[in-house]
C-alpha cells in the first residue's frame, strides 16, 4: 500500500511539476513578447527624438546664418551712417 501511495504521490508531483513548468514557460514567453513591444516602442521614441535633434541642429544653423547676415547689414548701415555724419561734419557751412 505504501508503494501505491508513493507511486501516486510521485505521479502527482510529476504532473504538478509539468504544470508549473508549462506556466513558467507561458509567463516567460508572455514577458518576452511584452519586452519586445517595449523595446520597439522605445526605439520608435528614440528615432523621433533623433529626428528632432537633426531638425533643431539645422534650425540652429539657419538662425546662426541669419544672425551673421543681420550683423553684416547693421555694420554696413553703421558704416554708411558714420560716413554721412563725417561728410556733413567736414563740409563747410
């Protein structure tokens, strides 16, 4: 009788072990799928940020160029104004 009990117990333990392994495998696969979704989402967000950085870098370059052009125009205007002032100051009345 003890052998029958041990055999049934061993059978039940084996069945329980198999069920637990199946559940663990299923959860592991579910976790892998979820991590895959998270990684894909993160990659998309990183790509978006990278595109924004590129655009901002281009915009900054354009702004710098505009500032240089405005500075040159102002320098030209100041030089012309100084010349006109000097001409007026040097012309006898």
